């Protein structure tokens, strides 16, 4: 079963979990399937979206980020500075 009607014309893509920050900030590039239950509410990001995973390893205290909200925004350049 294709993800959506655009599947035959899409050159590439990435299927990701339906994280709210991706669904909100990438509305034009990462779409939900019209049959959400068939895809476990996943998102399909097209070839224009870059998806990265960030992992924190070797923390002194492994619970330092426990129950903490994180602000995640797209950086267009490595030198971008965001307001806190």
C-alpha cells in the first residue's frame, strides 16, 4: 500500500515517526498519510527535507535531560544563532 497519492512521482523520501516538531515545522515537506492507521501515524518527508538524529552519549548524569522539554529548530547554516 503506497504512503500517499504522490508516491509514484516522489524520487526519494524518508519515513519518520510523527514527532510534533517535524509535523509543525516541515508541513510542506513532511506529510501524513491519508490512511494514518496503516502507517502508525508516520510522516513521509520528501527529498527536500534533511532528517537528522541527535544522540547524547557518555553523560556524567544519564538523567540530566529526564522530563526536560527541548527546543528543536531547523538551522539553515552551521553558524546560525538562535534566541534562547
